[in-house]
C-alpha cells in the first residue's frame, strides 16, 4: 500500500497530516515507511519521530525513473504501508509546469494515489472546485481524495464533505484549527524534531480520519516494475570517515551515507560543538546545518577548530560546513572566528539562495575530477566572497562557486552523491591514500 500527500501550495499542512496519519496507521499495527519528496533535511526529522523509521528523499531531478523506483523499494523494504509527503504544491517543480522535480513527477513514477491536503479555513464549495481542478489537471496523476486542514467545526467538515461528494471525491479526514497543532519554524523551514519535538499526541487526538477508505485507496496502487538494487553489494570496512553530527550540523541524505557505508566507509559521528578532538579517521565530512545559531559555541571550541585545521586527510564540507571552514562568520554585527581552512568570511543575508544545481568541476577535488558534472541543490542565507580557487561552474552559465585545493572541497552546493556513485568511491580511495576513482 502506498499513498502520496500533496497540496495546492506550501504551508497547507502536508507535514502536519503526514505525522497524524503515520500515528493513526501505526495504531493499526502497520509498519509505515515515510518518504519526503525533494531535497529536504528538516521535515524528515519529524516523519522519523512519528514513524520510528528512517525517511528517504525521493527526487525526480536527482534520480531517473529506475533510480527513484530503486530508492523507493530500498526504503519500503519490510514496511506494510508507504506514506510519501510531497513538496511545495503538487505541480511546483524545477520548470513552470512541474514536469521535473515536483510532487506530481514522483506521483506519476510511483503510480501512487494522491490525497490533496488543503487549508480549508474559510472555504466551503470552493474546496470542491479546487480539488476537481487538481484531479483533472494532468493525466497520470491520480488525485483520489482530500484531507482538510484548519477546519472550523464538525458542521464545517460536513459542508466540505458534501461539496466534495458533488465532484466525486471523498473527504478522507480533517484537522481542526488549533495553534497547539502547529509545528515551529525558523529561517530554513521547520525546526528540527530533536530540538522542538512535534505535538504528536495532540495531532493524533485531533485527527478525524476514515482509515478504511484511506487503506482502500492506498491498496489501489498497481504493482511497480522490478529494478536493480539502489545500493551496490556491501564491501567490508576499509576507511574511517568522521562526519559532523550535532545541533549545528545534521543535514545529510541518509541514502548518501548508506552508499558510503556500502562502499566500505565506517562512519564515525563527532560534534564540533561538544568534542575537543576528532575521532580517528582518514576523511572528514562536514554537512549542512545551522552554524549561525551556534557561532559563539563553535568559535569557543578552539581545540576542535585546531584539530580540523591540522587534519591531513580529505575534507568535504557543504553549506553550513563551508561556513564553518571559513576564516570567520558574521552574525549581525558579531564576528566569530571559524576553522580558517578556506578563504573569506561568511555573512548572513536577508534573502535566501535556493534551487536545484547542475555543476561542473573546475578542478580535481576529493569527490570530482575536473570536468565532471554533478547534481545538487542550494538553500542558504549566508554569503561568502568568490574564492581564488572555485570548485564549481554552473552548467550552462558562467557562475562559479565554492573552494577546492584538491584536498579540501567546500561549497554551498549539497551534492547528491547517489547520482554519481563514482564520486563516493573517489572519496574513499583518496582517504585510503590511493588515487581518485
């Protein structure tokens, strides 16, 4: 069984309903596997809190059809029900009509029934017109029902149900308008579930849902074709790779870490906030996160900054990790010294930089040979000046970005390593003291 939750636009309540529905399905004794469409590190922490299972990102820009189906099968192994939370609006993606990088693309590839989550505050019959438009907009995307968010009362829910029945769609469930059900947010999206646990008990108690109908629709999804395994056959450990993991750095794709493990990496977490020394390792991975929120503590941990500065193996730093490797970080009028391995000082700006990226390597680095093309995405408020040794050029343009000296790769681009598995192999060979892949 599988079901995809979509919406007309961001902020409709997809994550809120996903959490409530995960809890309701678990109460039936089902093993429910969550997925998240798109390059998102935040919503999955809440999905994991509700399901007890590691979510995976499904992205049609990063992966072709076989790759996406393989990752879906990989994540859904051992599960009874797969619940996929969409991104933005159903037809919002890389291009104007959402053919690529959209929830609709993933729904089509997975042949998944789609339930539309709508903020119904102040709506009545207009909900039916909206849902009918989404249902009929594109063949191959099968909208089968509606979840209504921020409903005013039982009577309001009854009006919405009757309106939807007139266009042949069921009201599958609803949540009331209640501030206690809100998920806390900040500048990059939701607050990580580890910092602000979602109100799971309140969500489950508030949810009104027709579970038999939900399961009937989820069971209507046709079988998917067989595809090769997502990960290569697991090799014995050959390299210790230390990766930053704490409140300041936690943005990693789980399937990318699993790929590194499958290729022979022993992953060892460490905390730039709390630890004074690096664990024994041959390579470092500094993922994205919120160094700007912990700038003072990161600066005060001089022992860790010096340990990273003195590290001799390959280092890959993305987004927040790039900021941490800079000479320093400005937050407002305050300046905080950072590791100092890459040139320039990071500054926070008011407007974000975000979007999919396809980049070409300008120089050899721990993961790339010059001329190699990678896919990834950016989402950050920080800025760093152009480095004297940029790592990437935007494919189809002249914009350059990041820094590499061959051993250190630092960039605002979050690379999607499973798209180019040779890059992960190159990193491990470099860490082991051999030549790149």
